C-alpha cells in the first residue's frame, strides 16, 4: 500500500540553468488536486536563467549558486537543501554535473530528464546526433542521477518517430512536448514508491 496516500506532500527542489519549461510544467503539476509534491526551492548556476521568472511568479524560493569552485558550490547547495527540508531533487536542464560526493551526501533521490532514448546519446547535441545517424526513433528519458553523466537507472522513457525530413530543431520541439508529459508521470511513479 503506497505510504503517501493521505500524508504530507514531499518537498522538492528543481535545478535549472536555462529556459525552464520543465520547471514551469512541474509547478503546474504541483498545484493539481491530489499532487503529492510541493516545489519549495529552485537552484540555478545561472542568474540569467529565464526559468527563474517562474519562481518569482509562484513565490518559490530561488538560490543562484556561483559555480567557480565546485566544492564550495555544492556545499552551498547542500546547505540550502537542508534549510528548505528538501526530500527529492529534479534536475531540469541543469548544465552542471553533480559530484559523487554530493550525491552521497544528499542521500535522497535525484531525478533528471534527458532528451534521448538513453543509453543512446548521452551529453549534449543529442538531436543533431540523431539526425546525423539517421535514427528512426528518438525520445526522452527520466532517470536517477548517478555520478556518471546520464547513466543512472532509467525510470521511464517515451519514444517518438523521427521523419526523413526532420531537423534537430523540429525533433527538439516534439521531444520537449513529450518531456512535459513524461517528467510528471515518472515523478509520480517515484513518489508512490517512497
Ligand atoms: C530539456 O530538453 C531537458 O531534457 C534537457 O534540457 C532541456 C531543458 O529544457 N536536460 P527546459 O529548460 O526545461 O525548457
């Protein structure tokens, strides 16, 4: 029997670096009736990240982290997570790699969304690689974060078809739409298992 039914909401932090459409979408889902989570904190390494505007709009605490020194940056992040009693992290377009030390110290679950059918096309420029390699399918993956880039255990994936005349931009747009459906679903699956 899932333990979360009828109990308090899980406190989540979202980490972003850019436009934050996944962050915006997770906020929307957090406000839904029966939602099992609340977004209490957004962390960014980039003070100019457009997605930070959604934090302001919805009164979510935001912390900009100076990443000149990784050790200090991660120490600051851990401090903020503790302060806000964060119980799970969702990375959503966060362009920094979390160290093994950070993952060990946080101890709780960390999720990430990646715009490819992992284990294929880890890292950047995924859509261009898909076009170059004439792949018939691509998609997106929500996975647990491990110390190796885009390599943790897969939680859920969504596959889409790639057409012959597709460009990386067209694929990126279609996959982003699917990301917005997949991330809340995968998060729900994780929260039910907690
Ligand atoms: C998404 O494609 C996500 O899969 C990748 O970075 C992008 C972030 O987009 N990790 P947004 O900032 O959520 O709009």
